[in-house]
């Protein structure tokens, strides 16, 4: 198994400078771990793992900036969706028990 750490972040130094709360937010700036094993390629971040294509992984490693229409941003959206689904699953399993 191979792995590599990647820091995903939004572009810094925009019009708002130090007042840009998104640029400082941990929701938009975080570490992820890229993993390659016998079954495929994955990205683990924020407590969830998602499967990615080799091309997505190369693009994310080359440019980990969360810019509109970047591979990093598309994967970020999938991570957030998976986190939401996991919260829903945990909530419904608590109700069932």
C-alpha cells in the first residue's frame, strides 16, 4: 500500500485578505491522505474515505487548491456529501436502537 499526505486549501490573498473567513476555515483547509492499494485509489479526509480515479489523484496532487472546477474541489464536494450521508446513517441507527 502506498500513501501520501495532501493539504487541500482555498486560494489565499484574495480581495478580503485577512478578513476572508473561508480562507481561514478548517472546513476549507485540511489534510487528506491519498491511498493506493490493490483495490484502487482512495482519498481519506475528515473521517471519510472516497474512491477516486488515478487521473483525479494526479490532478489533486499537482494542484490541491479548492478552486471552482478543479479536481480538488470536485473531490471536496464528494467528501462533504459522504460526511453528510454518514451523519444521517449514524442518526438513524441511533433511533433504531
